[in-house]
C-alpha cells in the first residue's frame, strides 16, 4: 500500500513539474515539440529559431521546420514567445520572447544574428513606443539603454527593476560564444506587473 501511494505521489509530482513545449500556429493548431533524443541535428537543444524558421523535433525525433510568420505563439515551460513585427519597413513577423507586461505596456525581445533586441509595445494602440534596442552588448551600455528606453515604462515593477539592475551590475561584454547572450534579462521571462 505504501509503495502504491509513493508511486502515485511521484507520478503526480512528475506531471506537475514536467512542462510541455509547444507552438500554436495561425490556424489555432497546437503542435507539441519533443526533446532532441538523437542529437543528430545541427541545432543546440530541443528547438532553435533563426531569422525565418523555427526548427523543432516531432514525436518520431525528426527535425521539422515552420516559418515564424505562420506561428501565433510558442510556450517553453515558463517562457512564452509571441509573434510580432520586428519593426522593419517590410513588416516581417518573428517570435518575440515576452519579458514583462504591465497594464499599459509589453516588453519583448527578439533574437537575430547573435543579438537580442528589446521592444516596448503600447498595449492600447498596438504600436511600438521603443523598438530594436540592441541589448546584452556590455553592462555599461545596457544600464544606459535600460534607464533611457525601458525603465520609463516599467518603473513601478520593482522586482523587475531590481533583477535587471542586478544583472547589469557585473561586468560583461559581447562575445561570440553561445553562452548567455541575454545578460540584461537573465532569469526574467513572462513576468506580469499588472
């Protein structure tokens, strides 16, 4: 009896803590992305996205791709990505990671060609108030950019401000290794300050 209860509790804990990774396309169809069990693909991790495509593994372990413009959102555990314009004159749409939102503004970041770019969107008008702010270059530059372009919209979000200040306090500068590119928003994703 004790073994049965223990097994049941472990099963519940496993299901609570195992997070599903999936995307929803523009037609509302949910597709689960699976772990890279073969390690025979050229992407690091279970999925990857670049300028145009999201690469992911299906249930059989095969690498698939879908244009980012065909995606509505992507969820990876605590992280949430939404499809928005990248602010170009051509209106390209790409996946943006949601960093934080309050009742008026949404802060996202978009990754392209080795760099993160921050965007602040007015939730009422649907327009960017700040866009394509290159971040995680070096700590001093990030501190200035945060104060000038992001803090005015999220100064009431005290936990967020404290985390960014802690992240940008230590010396760093851009490198070409694939480690923590995103130093400014390290450990911050899909926060709510409503």
